[in-house]
């Protein structure tokens, strides 16, 4: 997998921040140092409006604000407290720029009223003549051109460095199963995979948090620097065997051979690509049932009828309460809540669904016992925790899948209850 689109967008937006800072520094600090113009808010607002740059100024605020919001989401998006406050934070992220714009317009209105007094205008606003204003505008344009030229020079220097190292034979060879690529020394294995379009899973975007980019180093281990603390913590958490490293952190200093341990399935051209897996704090519901009082002559078709009646009630109730059934089997149903809402609301939905399922299944069991002599015992298990949510399957069919601590604990609870009954 290549760099996630949102991460690429965040980086691109980050390049737009200096364009705002350059103009601000020129009209405040440089204007004060060169011409003694006081960087008062009134003068800045007046200059922006009457230089016809107010729209550009407001537009340039967007990249910086979005860059910061995306950065916070990438840094804390998988934390439980962040998911609980997601709607509040989204509201703040949406309202603050609007309020800032309204504040700018309110200040402009106030300055326009005060500017009707010539003495106030000459003291607080008219501190630069036309020539000085033009010089500052030219300086700002020149610095912007220099900034973009430096960005271009970095990309050119990167290509030159690659060409020089290739000519001198100083590139590092990274061998994957069936393919070898050569990259400059200092690149991570994940960067090499992305640069050469080699599918490589990375749920967290290369921040040493998820371990999905892990590789096994099969040759050249002496060319790999020891893992940093963040990589070491993740490897210890998953009890990784010796020779396992995180591709997002491994920067080989010489030739190495690696095998990605989590393989990415190539998408089929006949279907949409699978949604990227994410971590969320969810509520898990397991409804297990065991058939009782079933006549020995019960046909498979009759048992299927019973199974459908029970699973229909569970699936219908779960969906009405905001959850999603993810697995139907002969001994129960698994459902999850909280894929698009905070964990607190997900827990409320799961509890409400459990109460309604209990009432509906009990009523169904009473009716089936009276009419046919068939019924089933059932038990509802609920648990909340962090899990990975994504799609699984082949290129023809994909289904929603949930894996991780939350679902494992719920299944362990159900298994312990069943063992207790058998004992």
C-alpha cells in the first residue's frame, strides 16, 4: 500500500503554511525594522483589506488549520478519549475558523469607523507611503518565489543524489520475495516499498504503533541498526521473534533481504478496493444459543427454520439499535457497535439491543415451545475494547471483519461459560 491519501494531503497542506508566514513576517517585522511601522492589528487589517489580499489571507489560513487538525487526528485518532470527543473536536475545528473570519470582519468594520478621524488614521494606519508599501510587496513576492524554488531544489537534489549514488554504487539493495529494489541509504523499508509500488500494509501510516508493516530480515541483519525505543516497545508488545522488524522504522545501512509478514491482497479490477483497516474502541455482542427439547426426528430443514427465526430477530434488533451483525453461525451471532460513533454511545446501543433481544427471543421461545415443542437457550455476552476493523475475503467477496482484544475477550467469556456448563 502506498502512502494513505489523507497523510499525503496533510504533508501537502504543510507546505502551504510558510506562504502565510512569509507575508505576515514581511508586513510586520520587516516593516518595523525597515520603516519603523508599528505592527498594530488596525494597520494589518487595513492593509489586507485595501490591498485586495484579504481573500488570499483567509484562504491561506485553511491549509494551516487543516494541517493541524489532520496532524492531531493522526497522532491521537486511535486513543479512546479522542474517539469519545471526536464530535466535540470536529465542531471546534469547524467553528473556530468561522469565528476567526467573523472577528476579522468585525475588526475591519471598527477600523473603518475609526479611520474617519484623520488624526487617528495618520497615527495608527498611515505609517507607510506608496513606495514603501510597494517595496514590501516586492520583498514578499521575492521570498515566496525563493521558498518555492527551495522546494523544487530539494526534489532536484534528491534526484541528483540518487543518480550520484547509483553511479558510485552506493545504493542499498532491499530484496523482497521475487524482487530487488535499490534505494538511497537512509530510506526505511516502508519508504522503499511505497516508492517502488510494492504492496506493503501499514495501518498506522508508519508511526510504529500497529506492527502491520512488520518484516522478517532473512539476510543482512548486521546492516540493520538496532531498533529505537518506540519500535522496541511495539515489537515487545506483539512478542515478535528474533529477526522481526518494523518496516516503517528499519533503515538498513547495507544490502538486506526481507519478507513482509502481513501480505496485502492485490485488488481486483472488477471491484472497488477494500476500505483501509482502522483501530476503534467498539462494543462487541455475542449471542449464543443451544437447542433444547428438540425431537430426535427433527429434519435439517426444521433446524434451519429455527436458526433463521432466531438470527432474524437478533440481526433486526442489532441494526435498529445502530449496530452491525458481522457473523452468523449455527450456534450464535456476533455483532459490533461503535464503528462510526463514540464508544460511550456504542455501549448504550449495545445494552439497549441486548435488552430488546432478550425480550424478543424469550417471546419466540415461548411460542415455539407451545406450538412445536422446540426452543433454544440463549446467552448474551457484551464487552468493550479496542479492535481492528476492516474488510476480509478474496477479490470476489469481502466482508466486514473485526479482530483484536475486544472480540477475543468476548469469545473467551463465552467459551468459559460453555466450559462451565459442560463441567
